[in-house]
C-alpha cells in the first residue's frame, strides 16, 4: 500500500526529497507520517501531515530543516530534507495514521498498522 523512495547518499549540508506513494482509496482521508530507523535503533517520528495540508507536526530534531507536503491528486506525500546531518542517516518509512485525533499516539511507531518498504538515507560527514 505504501512505497517510500528518493533516498540516497549525500554529504553533510546536502538535501534530499523523499516521496511516499500510497495505493489506497480515498487517500485524502488519511493523515500520513514519516518515521526513520537508524541502524540498531528504534523507529522514530519525523513528521506528519493531516488530511488538511495546513496541519503538520515535526520531530524536534528536524524542525526548521525538513518540510512535509502532500498532493492528494497524486496520492503522494513528500518529505523535503535540507541541511542534512550524519545523524539523519536511517531508513525512512511512511505510514498511514489509523486514529481520528492527533495525540501522543501519532509519534509512536507502534500505533501504525503496517509499513511499506523504506528508503535508505545516508549522510556522510
């Protein structure tokens, strides 16, 4: 249902644009989140965007550097990543938020029912 792509290898300070394509009906009815999982670590919240594009939330470590957007006509959510740092190195995943209201559950990976294949982002120092 979900496919993340756009990862790659970049130098510190560089940029990447990740895309999440969803093959679901009524995509515009879903809130969508990005998470990332560094090697040997837990999957952490990165950003989320609501059904209404003016509702967004970012993890503290990416605020001011990453930007999330969506195109409901194309069933895609984009994560623009600027000012990349080595600590941004991880596999990035997108997920459909299954609950009606945003709360602490939004930022917990265990809340999400399924994940598509992630995309690797590697930032060299």
